[in-house]
C-alpha cells in the first residue's frame, strides 16, 4: 500500500524524529533531507520537503510545480509516498489541500495527517486551519489517520533557546497558570510511524497525543532549571503578549496565532492527558523531563 504523510505540525523536530525512525530501519534505509529545511540550509516553504514511509526517497521541491508539492509526492521509490510539510503559515490549509490532491493523483492509498488538539473548521484562530486541513484529508476518498498532538514539549527550548540557554535564563508566554499535558515529539513521531507501518490497523482513527500529566509553565521552568543546572524562569506577559510580539516585528497574523495558543493554555483546554500513546505504542508517554532534556541537548 502506498502511504503518504501530510505533515502540518509546527515543529520540525517531529519530522526529524520520523526521519530518525527511517534511519533506524523501521521505515526503510533511505532518509531524505530533514523536513522543513531546504537544500541550502534555509527553512523550506510549505510543501517543499517531505516525510515518507518505507523506502521513500527525499521529496524534493521544484520538480513538479513551483511550490514543490507535486515534486514531493512524485519523488517516491519503494512502497511509500512522500507527503509535504505545511508549517506555521497564515493559510496552511491550502497547502494541505494541494498535497492531498497531488497524493491522490500519484495513487496514494492512505494519508497520515499531523494536526493539533482542538482542530475544527469552526474553531477560532489556527484551530480553524488545522480543522480545514483535517477535513481535506478525511474527505479525500483515501484511507487516513490523524495525529493530533498537544503542545510540543520542545517548544520552550526550541523557540526561545537564546533566552533559555543564554541571555536572561527565561522563557516567555501568557499561559496564566494554565496546565498543559505537553507531548514529546518522539511520541508524536512514533505514533505517525505506527500508522505508516500498519495503515490498515489505524485507518479512520484520530489520535490525541499528550504527555502523562498536565503541568504549568512554572513547573516546566523548574524542570529546565534542574536540566540546565542554573535557574530558569517563566515570565508571564499576560494580555500584552500579542502586542509585545508585534512590537518585535512578528507579523500580526502570527502574533494572533501565538496569543491564541497561550489562551488555550490559560483556559485549560490542553490539560487533559489521553491514553493514545499507551494504546498505540504499548508504552507510557515519554516523561516530560526526558523530553525537555532532549530539547536542551538539541539546542546546545
């Protein structure tokens, strides 16, 4: 069965972990370029790089159409297809729709979609884009599996490494004491890989991926302090978070997305752990401390 992964998660570490599974032989020996990174080392445009399944080659951009979607899907060898990555973009659902169309044209039979908790076409903010992307996959007429991760455990380090590992030893947000069941990127990738290897066992399933417990960002800071060996603070910027991002040059739409994410945390909408990792992988979720330690090691 030809299988495509349509990745629309915002963290390239998830894509990298899927590639690592491939290098380990679980999805074939040929690992492509790191998804989300172009051949010149710069971050790729949505649709430019791909994550694939067993025996898949790297899905290069630019060979099919100007945005690389067809080039990524058609650059396939063996039993699996490459999909595309659609990262943090103002209207990412359009890229997913185009990727689905390209996969269908290439004869792909099963899609694995990385989405997000709270995805719904009627939701506000970025939840709507994720919901529309899911709708495109589920309405494709192909087999599908959806992976809905909670907030990535990597995020405080991945996006704020300069201040966490240097600078003032802090990371910033507006979670207001809300708890989050942070998901380890390795767990998200492992569930996606399970769906790739055994699509028939996961067809029509939506997996909400979380950690085992919900914590506040202050607790995340305490864990990071232990890992780094010096005090790390969490600084809550409250209602001024979005305006602060804009003042530093963040595009307005992205500032709105990020402020929405913090509101999700503050309202406790990502606080409930699920048993998806245990059900799919037969093991508990990766402990948050371990996931944070891996993120620190990657950033150093």
